[in-house]
């Protein structure tokens, strides 16, 4: 007699629960990483477009990009701005905490930068 193989109802249920949990985590992480890439993109644009301008104007420009890109974790005042003959560097380091379930959460540490070269604008 041949032994039957396949999934039992409990195995299928456990698999669906696991997939559901992974989907919830994935859906909660998508906005966090979308915002991170928007921060990187905005820093790069500001570094290129605002090269050589006063620090206050650079921060204001980043705030405008942040409003357009729906960035809420980083503001112009959070930027570290370094300028030299080669160009301008913008750096920011920030944290995001994502609540999963009850008192379980994930904490992310992001570092982003933008650089303008000496040849830009």
C-alpha cells in the first residue's frame, strides 16, 4: 500500500498564517523605504541645484522638496552641509520606528547623502 503525501489542513493553515504575517510586515516596510529613497533623491537634487548658495536657502530648498515628496522624517534643519572647492555634500541620519503588532516594532537607522561635483551648475 502506498502512503499518501500532501498538505494537511493544519499545514495549509499554518502556511497561510505565515504568508499573512510576511505580507503585513512587507506592507508596513514599503512606505519606510519609499521615503528613504525620496530623501536620497531630494538630497541629490538640492546638492546639484543649490550649490554655492547660503545654508539657509539650501535648507529651505530641501524643505520644499520634502513637501513635494511627502517626506516627514527629515527636515532642512536636520541636514549636515559641507562645502569645498570640489562641490557640496549633504548628509542626514535619521531613525524610523514601525509598529507591527501591539508592543512589537522595528527600528530603522537610515543614512543618506547627496553630492554635487565641481562640474555641476
